[in-house]
C-alpha cells in the first residue's frame, strides 16, 4: 500500500511539473503573436495557462506556509517538552527530607 502511494505521489508530481513546463513554454513561445481580436484562440490559451500557473503558485505558497507553521509548532513543542523534562527536584535543588 505504501509503495502504491509513493508511485501515485510521484506520478502527480511529474504531471504537475509537465503542466507547469508546457504552460510556461506556451506562454513564452506565443506571447508576442498577432492577435485576431477579441475571440483569439491563442489569447484564450495563454490566459488559461497563466491562470493555471497562478493557481499552482498559490497552492505551493499555501503548502509552504502550512509546512513552516507545522515546523515552528513542532520546534516549540519539543522545546517545551525538553524544559519540562529538565526540571526535577534535583535540578531545582530542593532538599528532600522526611
């Protein structure tokens, strides 16, 4: 099951990479075309490609923010746990007498 998930994740990553590369290449190649007016099919495809790239960028930024937030929360939690473990009666130098 884990192997299937890994393969699926790899296929999705490759598909996203291919879509981004083809969108960028199409915009770069047809960016300075002779426009035929309002219903220009090349302009519609360029608009679609730019919207696709913007949505991928937004998703990447959202994922990066989520990962950073998770990492910061984890570092804080580990720091608090380490401080909680380090404080004992011996470390606080409390006299233990009955």
